[in-house]
């Protein structure tokens, strides 16, 4: 394992984040704060409780997931697309750096940024609503696994994209709708029976459900199933990245 290469790639990506602190960290936190003000304070005060939890606290896991998924994908996709666009990716490919070191550097930095953002949103939420975390270790595990999985997914999108517009297609047109329809602002138990069954085909439901269980001990889906879903997605993304580096798809051409 070439740890010098991992450290160099990781350090470069993290430095880029701190150079663009407003867009990378501050903007998502401010956007999430607006959600808390509108949904948590204004609307939540009139909705009462959901499953014995105040509505303002109930939406915390969903809002964190909403930011975590989009930022993980965007950070990782942009991180690998820029070397492709500028041509510096060939320096990485010609250097004694294996696919594992490249993934650790790029994906590790994107996941680190996403975890930092998730924790900042968690701290910000304390200014708007009171909440307790029933299973803090499970919460941390879901947070890290989700950040890693979707950073890998974003890495794949960055390799697939051939222009800057394609970098935003998946986050804006796929992930955001799936997150809003995945129980970020409601429990799927509130839906009619038919739509409850339809919602189970949405993979984001399992992520939000498991993450919400770690906060309040309640979920729409069995937490073991949620954990299995995120581990399965992580494995598929790792397999896809391994195949890309093995074949050179969208890297060497």
C-alpha cells in the first residue's frame, strides 16, 4: 500500500474543500437551517408528534441524509472529474499508485467532508429543536457507511461523466427526489397501504429508516435490513470501481 500517494491525494482534496469553504460547508448548513426554520419551527409546531417524537426532531435524520447523499456524490464526482478534465489523471495512472490507493485518497476525502457536514448539521439542529440519540454508535456507523457508499457512487459518476452538466444529473434528478420520497419528512406508515408497498422499492427509505432508528429507536424498516442494504450497496460500488480501473473504462480513452 502506497500510503504516501494516499496522503497526497487526500491532502489535496481536503485543501480544495477549505479553499471553497463557503460552497462546500457553509452553504449546505445554511440550507438545512432553513429547512429547520420552515419545517421544524413553523410547520412542526402545528403538527404535534410523529411516533411519540416532536416533528422538528423527527426530520433531523432525514435532513442529514438529504445533505449527506447529495454532498457525498457531488464531492467525489467533482474530485475525480477535474483530473480527467485537466488531463492530470494520466499522472496518477502512470505513477506507482494502485486503484486502491486512488480510491482511498479521493473517496476518503469526499467521505470525510460529508461526515464533517453531517456532524455540523447535527450540531446546528440543537439550536432549533431538542433531541436525544438513542444509539450513538449505530448513528456514527450509519453516517460513515452512507458517506463512504455514496462517495464511491459519486466517484463512479465522475468517471462516467463527459461534461460538467452530467455531474449534476444524478444528484439533482435522481437522489433529491428519492430522498424527499424516501421518508425524509414523514414516516411511510402515514401513507396509504398501496403507497407503503411502493415506497419499499425506494432504496433511500432503508437508509433514512435505519438512521432514524439510531436516533429514536423506531423505524419504518427493520434496522438489520437497512444495515444490509447499505453494506450491499457499498460492495456493489467497490466492485464497479475495481472493474473500471481494471478495464480503464473512461480513464484511458
